C-alpha cells in the first residue's frame, strides 16, 4: 500500500520542480493559482504546428495524451501548461492569443490558442481544466492588462498596430478598404462570428472573422479607450 503512494508523491514533486524551472526561465514571477484536469474527463492539450488551422494532437503510443498529470498554473506575468512530458511557458505581455470554437466529444466548445515563449502554439479547451470560470477570464484579463499599456504608448508615438486584417492608429480603425475615425465609432463587437463596428446607431459587419483576430481582448480594450477619446475631442 505505502509502496504505491510514494511514487505518485515523487512524481508530483518532480513535476512541480519542472514547472517551477520553466516559470523561472520565462520570468513569470510568483505562482498565483493552479488548476488541474477534471478527473471525470480526459483533458487534452493540442500543440498546433504548420500552417494556420493545422492542429494535431500530441500522441503517446498511438493515442492522445491523457490528463493524469495535466495542470495549468497562473503566475504574475504568465502561465505554464503541463501535460505528459511537456511544460509550456506563456508570457502575458508577449503571447498572441486567439479565441475560437472547436468540435469535441460533447459538441462545440470554446478554445484559447496561445503562443508560448518558444513560438509554439498551444490550444486550451474550456473543459480541459477545472473551474474554467476562474482561469478562462483571468487569462483574458491578464493578457489585456499586460499588453494594452504598451500598445497605447506605441499609438501615441504614431504607430499603426495590426490585429490580423484589422489595423488601428491613434485616430482611425480600418480593414480592407474601410476606414473610420474613432470619433465615428460607438462600439466594436461580434455579430454572428464577425467583427462589427457600431456607427451612427447601426452595426457595420466587416468581412473579418473574429476567430482570426489575434489578441481580440486587447483590441476591444483599446477600442473602448480610443473611441471614447475620439468623441471627447469633437
């Protein structure tokens, strides 16, 4: 009996040491919370390689990586994802995050696609770890808080920032052949999966899928500030 419990304890200690080492190398700061894969599900992490949309499951012995040791750790400046023998480290201030929907055994589920410090894409399903009402909005909030100040500083220096096919400057937002001044913009939202801009009380749906917009939460936060500032200037 005791002989069976000890290896699990050692494995947990070794895993924690590897996670802490990866977090240290990425300078993620202090650990704030840990979320584990639900025991009732086989949580999966997907590592995406190749071109856009070329997602494939990491495999062990011909099958998908299972969830026994899978855990998500949130830190001051980033997060780690551990599954199987891999530890992924993501910094909130440099990652590129996309929000998408994907098929699962239970139907359509929401996923976050993030880029780690080595440039590898990691796909996180909402059901992969317990208490998604905690870690899901926290990741979005942390990425927004880490990247908005730098983006505002760049815009104030006259930069033009790209969010996929969308671009913004201190004065305007545009996509394709459409350009609007922030003073005209009332709100940016998502309508039927596409980016929409509310102007003069009506929604203009742009031919830009929201799932293809990198760091959409950052764009939303910037739009709120810039649109409000544009109206104040009039």
